[in-house]
C-alpha cells in the first residue's frame, strides 16, 4: 500500500509538472506569435485550401513563414539551415502573391504552393531571426524553388520547365551528398501501364527507356514502346507514377522480365535550394547567407521594405483590387501592370467571343474570369502546362499566356476565342475523349472549317495524353490539328456537336 501511495504521489507530481511546463510552453508560443505578428508589419498572406474545400485564413506573413518552415524543413535542422529556408519561403510567398487570385486567396496549403504545419519553437525563432529578409532579382522578389534533396546535383529550372529561364537556378554539383546511397524501386510493366493509362495513354507497354537526359543527369524524356503516344517527359512520368513513389527523375531504369527497376538519387525536382544539403552545410559551419549564395547564385539578400512590391493580381471586388483588374457584367479580367494589352481590350475580346460563340453553340457560361499572366513561369505554376500551350480553360476560368508571346502565335483574339469556346462546350462533352472537347473548341473558334474528306477519313484521333502531355510544341500543335479535323469529320455526319463521340 505504501509503495502504491508513493507511486500515486509521483504520478500526481509528474502530471502537475507537465501541466505547468505545457502551460508555460503555450504561453511562450503565444508571446512568440505576437512578436511574429508585429514583425509582419501588417503584411498578410491569404492562405486557402488546395483541396478546394475549407476556409481561407489571413495570416501575418511571419506567422505563415513559421508554419511553412515546420512543414517543409528537415526535422532538427541546424539554425542556419532553418533561417536560409525561412528566407526562401518568404521570398516565394511574396513573388507568388495572388497566385490563386481567381480562387479568392494568395497561396494554397498544398505542394502546388507551400505546405504549412503547426509552428514549433525552432521555426518561430528562424522566422523572427530573418523577419523581413528576402532574395531579390532586378529589384523584385525572386521566383525561386527548393526541394527535399537534389541527390548530389541540382537541376536547372530551364531544363525542367522549358521556356522558364532564371540564371540564378542553374544545374550544379552539390558535394555534400557524396555519401548518400541510391534508392531503388521495382514496378511491374502492368503497374506502370495502368499509371500511364490513368493520364491518357493507350496500348500495351513493352518497356521503359530513357531517351534523353538533362545536364544534371536527370531523365528528360522516356520512350514507351507499345503505347500511344510513345514518348513522355521525365517530370510527367514521375507525376504519373506518383511523386512520392518515384522519388525523382535522377534515375536509371533496367528491365528484367516483366519488372522494371528504377535506381536513382535525390527526392524532388532538384531545382534551387536542397533542404537536406542545406542542413549538411549548416552542420559543417556554413551560415544562412553562405547557404543561400550556394543555392541561389546571383541573387541579392534584401529587406522587405527595400524591395519592389511584387505584381499583385486580384479579382475585381476582392479586398485588394489593382487598377488593372476590371469587371463588367459577368466577365472579370485580371491583367498585370506589365502587360502589353490592357484590361479593357481583353474584356472587349472576351465579351465578343462569348456573344458570337454562345449564339452559334446555343449555350452560355457565367461568370467568366480571364487571367493574363505576366510570364511563362506564372502561367506554368498556375496551370501546370508548358510554354507552348496558349490558354487553359477550367470551369469558368481562363488562363492566358502573356500577350507578347501570343502575338508570335495566332494572336490574343484567337487564343481567347479557343478558350471561351472550350468553356462553352466543356459541360456538354464531359466524360468524352478529350479530342472531342479540344477539337470542338478549335473548330468553332476558327469558324467551322470543313474537314478535308480524303485526309480525314483515315486520320487517327489523338488519345488524351497526346493533348495534355505532349513533349514538344510541334507534337502539341499536331495533336490539336488532328483533334480539330476529327471533330469536323464527325460533326459533318451528326450536325449536333453535343453528340460527337
């Protein structure tokens, strides 16, 4: 009994001590959050759900940095590494302000943007220690990236995302990974075939071969014998398999019977700062500035007050409404101040396209939001599509490449007509092969040209992957042209665009 009473007393004391410690920790966290809020100087990040479901939070920027640092950093990383990543996170947030403007917030809570978690004492300290610091390029917050591990060689942004070229994001060796063991992944041919089938490929997969590599050694293009199309970009292949399953594109692949073995290094796309590498550099004595200089050569470290404000794009009627954002009736236009074409002209062309195409198709859609991007990178980040795609339509939203780039193709007006036509036909053609929707949009946008009978009769209509995962501009244009011809051929027979299949 005496020992039981003693054990009970020890337990009670332990609970009390833990409660006091926990209360003290909570109080310290509240004090630190107050300091983080004060250090934010009124700057707020509107954080929204990547899933599309959930509430939007308005977070003081330094609170946001502390939370993202908890989600993106290496556990128990040294302070210098934490501080370097905090500066990169803050820079990304500022450079991408308004990235989800059409959704009513700035940044999402998924991997498309940055992933937040509950802040810790270490991440709060790093955010406070670097409050207001960011990396700038040409006087503005730099567009930058980071990944878990480059595996010994960082990747060039230009090689991973064609059309995107930032000189401070080069391919370069990273010697702190010399002792890392390679990872291995075994997948059967049917497993890979099913993964590719889900993203629009067709056929029976016989093998997977690396056809071309980037300067860092990553798989740039892969051959897929037996499938249509028979080629895929390395990053698209990784996305199809699963980014956490196939850790990076820095791999070799071999086949034994019906099994493919992937042997590789690193985790993530490898562009910019390597989070694991930053931790190793900090452990050997490098400071935050030296780490940043290593992974972002050519960028300047600045303070928020001294940097040019990032271009802000917001929906008309939202809390932040720049002069270039306009709304008229059911059409909202978002145009950066750097655009060569103003919001009134974009709005006029969109309204005209909606009126004429709506009348021809017998349908209407509202409201429509048109976002004109200021750069290829902004377009790619918002849509996931490469530089050779002129527009992307989704629901009631349209994303457009910069007008200066569209002028080198078919022009802004044609791009808008195709995008608006795509919005109009999409609901009725849902569930059909993608060539039907893509072909219909181009057919009606171009005025309904007839299909050449001889050539069209033997034409193979593109599978979905040829339209969404083309490996080059030429392949994209050829697939779109076939889609339009296939639609025209079917439309001649049915005379009802809704019944084409």
